[in-house]
C-alpha cells in the first residue's frame, strides 16, 4: 500500500464516526480499511468498483464532479475522484465528528501527493 494512503487511513481511524474508507487505484485495484464492524472491507471494495464505474461515466457525458455523496438512514457514503485518477470511498455515521468534517476530509484526500 502507498505510504500516503497508509498515513491518511491512520488519520481517518482516529476520527469518531468513520466506518471505513477505501481507495481504488487507476489500475482498478482497491485497498480499504474498516474502522467499525458494520463496514466490511469487501463492501467498501465493491462500492469502489461499482460506484467508481458510475462516477467515471459522468466524464463521458461532459460532467466532472469532484465528489458524490449518498445519504442513507445509517450514514453517508462519499466518493471522491483524485486528480491522478485514484478514487476514495468514505463511509461515515451521521451526527458524528466525521459527518461534520466530511468536506475537510475530502479536501485532505484531494491534496495528497501519491508520487512521494
């Protein structure tokens, strides 16, 4: 796993309310980390594959969202496209510090330098 991703995952793990996070690399491989029993790594990887394909399809229609957020009763799932083609999935619980700081977490991911 890339050191930048490991460090970022570790920083996410200390924020209350993050269920899990994962990154899909441009080659289609995924790495994920769960922080709560309700969020399996397999589910995060599946979300990255399925929803990642849908995010990529926006570009074919001339749309380029920086991120998409799905809100569910149990929480939110945010998908973020990094400029280098990596994609982040963040699963969070509602009414937690993670939910309050979702945009900040997103911006942090977007500034990561994976070449280092």
